[in-house]
């Protein structure tokens, strides 16, 4: 397999291929849907997360926090005020910094931070606040601050809002646009225009051609996934989210290649997508209707992408919680790779 | 003589229709083999097997001494293919097309302008292929087939539907490549073209090769060589055909000459199409 040939084909397709109106539409759709949902249900111009802070000491940490533009700070005068600000939901999180925190951190000792968390606060807001606090504390103790958060939840944990429920669907759509439709449309287009036969009589192997289309789809899909997550405020835990996006993009690219190899014209491709597309987005229904038997959702391969997106973005779950779902997704990737070499034999006939 | 292409009892069927029926042939180094047959005779299926787009369902093919089933990529690095269907990237310019395909052959630097000049294709640098005429596209296809300096050229109906100027440009390139030592497999249903270009021709009909030989041998062996004489008889113009093999031909000419006034006389050879019809009962075109 020649990397340079794969790169040549990818370069050509990336520079000219995505001009296909259908592909452009597919890539634009999740962005349009995001804008529509955000406009209807709010969130696009949502204010920054608010952190109420009471520093028992000299206020060094507060002044550092105020330099940060990711969150808004309310400087409280007592723990009671903090409690009140979080209860009336003027602040998402309240934190009390003990006296001499700077010295404790610099000495490398562990410090416990008492935090009040509004149960209705968005998980992403909580994550941003936690990340910002850690960043500021790290600037005080560069070797790595020893911090333990003592978390007190105020009020009920909020249910999922419409925007949060739709997040996995929007991300799936973004990934589908790049990884499924990208390779499928390019492959079927190349068959329709017979350019695939021109490629097949060069030293490029079928594997190289399919790899180029597939990798291109994966790259587009990961970018789309990140953009959709960013626009919807779901971009949290990049070290976990990026592997999830890559795995789901590979899975979708395999489906795209299978579809592109199986059909010979774009009309048939879109007709089949209308029929089988519901199977891809079906897990979303189980997110919208949580009382439906959730085991049914687990039958669909895309569940192992949509569910982790929801858990990581909204609930702040980590690898321990969603790791097994990533492994199942990997299993599906292996399973769906099997038919590709057989279908590829038909290419060029 | 080195057999550059060797097909042994190759066969291919689409569903239950046998498109190519266990045919065998070879092409020597530097030779042009014209593969003649009407549409649907099996020409394109044969060429697809030779270039590796289809795997023969029976039989064996070797190109440049390599088995197409085992060393296809090595073979494809040394061949050039000009398809009947125009399969260029229309949204790219001629030069972009050539550079892209050159990159697939691992050729980093190509003189695209010289290649285009070679096929007599003079276009604007940025002009998209979509705006090209059929003849211009065909010449670009020919240039693309030459991008890797191929040892073997496969040309599927390279002048089909072209204007005389484009057709001539393509024919000139074919002959030039032959001069350089390239081996050429040419499918066509244009018997005049085959006659002009081919060292040998093979007639294919309904998936089978009827005969394979040089055009001269075929005409000599299977053609009817005649002498046509036109003379005046009682104010009318009469025409008479005499076989050149007839022992009494000279006597008959003397007889006509003594009694009548001869207007003109000329020999007439059979065309490849006549011979094709004789073998297959079908016309070459359509």
C-alpha cells in the first residue's frame, strides 16, 4: 500500500470532491439544524458559567480567577452568601477558598475546596468552571495542585433539555455527513463518471482507493463532529471525545464504503438512505423517550456512539463509564470491515 | 519474438451470457494487433480482462511476462490505457488531470505541455475538461495513456466518433509509439483504421476469434481478386469482372479489346470488411 498514492487521491477529492451539492448539503445540515435548535430553544448566546467565590484569605485566587475570561465571577463576602447565590441560581457553582490556600498549595499539601453546585446547572458549565479553577490553581502551584473538591448539590439534578437530548443526533448527523456520505457519494460519483476505471488501471490498488475515500471521510467527520459539539456546548473531555469521534467516524466511513460499493448510482444511494437511515438515528428516539425499554437501543450500532456522546458531554462521564461502549464500537468496526473486500471485487466491472 | 501479451483460452460471461468464449492469442513486442468486431462482439470485455478490470473466469493472461492474476499492479505500472468512454476529471484542467495521474504512477515531474503538444491538444492552461469537445477529450485520454511511458498500450476504440483531424492526430500518436517499440492492442470496428494501423488483425464475433492474421494475408487468402473492365458495346457501357486467378483471363481481355472499345480497367481487392462478413456473416459496424 502506497501512502503517497492514498495522499494523492485524498488531495484531489478534498480539493474538488466536496463540491458535490449533495455532500455540501449533508455537511451543512447539522450546522443548519444546530442554528435552528439554538434559535428556537436558546443556548447559542448563552451567558458564561457563573462562579461565586468566597476567599477567606487575602483574595489572591480571586484576582487570578477574574483575569480568566471563560467564566464570570461573583465575589461573595461569606459562605452564606455563596449558598444563597447558588440556591437562587445566580451562580452555577459556589466555592470557598480557605485561608492561606496559596501557601498550602505551594507547600504541595492537599487542599479541600468546599463547593456548592446548582443541580440545574449544565454539565458543561460545571466542567468549564472546574477546569478554570484547576488552571488558576496550577498557576499558583505549577508542580500540580493537590485539590479535593467537596461537592454539595443544591436542588434536584436537572432532566435533559431539548438541546441536550438533540446533541447526540446532531453530532451523529455531522459525522454521518462527512464519514458516510463523503465516501459513498464520491465512490458512486466515480462509478457514474467512470473515473474509477481510470484509477483502477494505474498502480493504485482498490485498497488504496478505498482507503483514500475512507480516510477523507473520517477527517471530514471528525472536524464536523468537533464543530457541532463546539456549537452546541458539548465539547468536553477532548482526550476521550476525540477517540470516540475517530472510532465513530471510522465506523460510518465503513458504512459509506459499503453503500458506495453496493450501489451504482446516486439515486439508488439516496433511496436506500431513506429506507435504512432510520436504523442509524433510531437510538436518538430512546434518548428522547427514556421510558422506552433501553435495551432495544443497544441493538443499534450507532447507540455505542450516541450514548457515549451524551454521557461525556452532558453528564461528564469518563473512560470508566463509557469505555465498554467504545470497545463495542470497535467490535462493530471490525465486523463491518469484513464485507468491504468482497464488495470491492465488483469495483470496475 | 517476445510475446508481450499472451491470452490462453480466456473466457468471461455476464450472468449466463458468454461474452468471451475461450479465446487465445498473443501479441509480439512492438506489434499492433487490431481487434476487430461489431458492437457487443466481446472486444471491450477482452480488453478489460487484459488490463485487469475483469478477472478471466477461465484461462490465463500474461502481460510483459507477468500473470495478471498475480502481478497486476506491476503490470499496470507499465501499461497505458485509453478507454472508449471518456473518464476524465471534468472539473480539472488537462494539465491537472495529467499531473494527478502522473502522481499515481509515482512520477513527480512531468512535462504535461509536451504531452499535450504530442497529441496536438492546444488548450488554455486553466481550461476545464468539461468545456472540451469530444475530440479534445479523446486526445487528452491518449495523452493520459502515455503518461508513464508505457511498454504496452491498450486502446479501446480510440478514434470512435472523432472528426478527421482528431482521428488523424490519434493515429499518428499510435504509429509514433509503435516506432518507439510499444506493443499495442487496438480494438476498433473501423476496418479502414485497422487496415492502416495493424500488423495483424483478429476478427472477434460472439465472443470467439474467427481468424487472426496480417491484413495482407487475409486479403490474399480469403479475398476475391478481380479485374473490372468497362467497354462500349452497341453504344452501351458494359462491365465485366474477371478473376485474376483465371487462366483464360488474358485471352478474354484480348477478345474484348479486339471487338470493343475498352473504356477502363482496374484490379479490385477485397476489404477487411468483406472478409469479416465472409467469416461471420455480420457487418463490422453496429
